[in-house]
């Protein structure tokens, strides 16, 4: 399993947003527990960390499928986005898989009835 690295401020923002999203019924129980589990297992690094190889909030990542297709997505906090809009919210299974991952990691997620894997090809942090 890949290690998850989060900056202190990303961790705090995600923790707060996750609890609010669950209370407001924006986030279902399964996705809530998956995200909370990922947060609990994360390695927290300082906000001033020079790590440029980890997916943070507002990172733009290029993902490669096993079939060679490339997708470019921005990882955001809000639930107001879709893959069709080239973004993934951290409260979706894909966003949960991406946040805190590192360059070169292969991640898996289940979208609807199918399981998908992607390899992180590049990360651009704002």
C-alpha cells in the first residue's frame, strides 16, 4: 500500500470539511469512513515542506491508465465537481485515492460498477 503524505493545513481543512459534509449528508457513510481511515493513516508534513511530489489540495495531476490514456485532473476540497469538469473532490472515491499520494504511485478506485487503476505521471502544485 502506498504511503499518504498530507501537509498540516491540508489535513486540517480536509478533516473539518469531511465532518461538515457528513453532517450535511453530502458524504455517504462508506466514503466518509474511507476518507477518515486515510486521514488517520497519513504522515503529516509541515506546510513549508519542500515535497513537490505529493498530491495536495488544488494539485493538478496527470494520470495514466493501464491502456495508456492520460487524464488531467485538479484535486479540490468541494464536492461541486466531476471528472467531466477535469476535477476530483476529495470526498469522492477518486479524490480520496489521489490526495496525499506521490508521483509514480498507482492508485485504485471504484467508479460505479467498475474498478479502475491509474498511475500518477505528474503533479503540479499551486
